[in-house]
C-alpha cells in the first residue's frame, strides 16, 4: 500500500491571509494610510489575488513578504491564526 503525502512548497494562490491579517503601515494604492490588522486590502480581488501583482505600484512590504511554511501553515485559517499571533507579539 502506498501513501500520498502532499507538501506545500509555495504560496497558495487564492489564500490572501497575508493581505488581511497583518497591519500595513505604508501606503497602498486606494488606502493611502495603509491598513489596520484584520482589514482586507482594497487591492485583494474576489478570488483573493492581488490586483497589483507584477505592478510597480505594489507596496515594497508586500514584495518582501514571502511564503514561509511555518507562518502559512497548511490552510488559510492556519495562516490567519499565525499572522494574528505574529501581529500581537511584534
Ligand atoms: S499567507 Fe502565505 S500562503 Fe497565504 S497568500 Fe500569504 S504567502 Fe501565500
Ligand atoms: S497590495 Fe496586494 S499583496 Fe499587498 S496587501 Fe494588498 S492585495 Fe496583498
């Protein structure tokens, strides 16, 4: 008998947790003051994809946030929980 093991190796398209849970203090197009923790970024579309992907107007902080298995976990709920916790301790 064989087992199939799935390992996440990169950002889950359509997750969007890192565009909702953390606060962002730098300006975002359409949100000049940035955004508070827990608020959905105005640039996150209905499929939880960034409207500014590949666009130079995408904030630098977003370019710096990279997939991290320990933060992103296995599901969007994992990622939200980890990011909320990180926000509370930083
Ligand atoms: S929280 Fe992680 S998996 Fe989810 S969109 Fe952000 S980088 Fe991708
Ligand atoms: S600009 Fe794009 S990557 Fe940055 S928080 Fe908003 S939706 Fe996410």
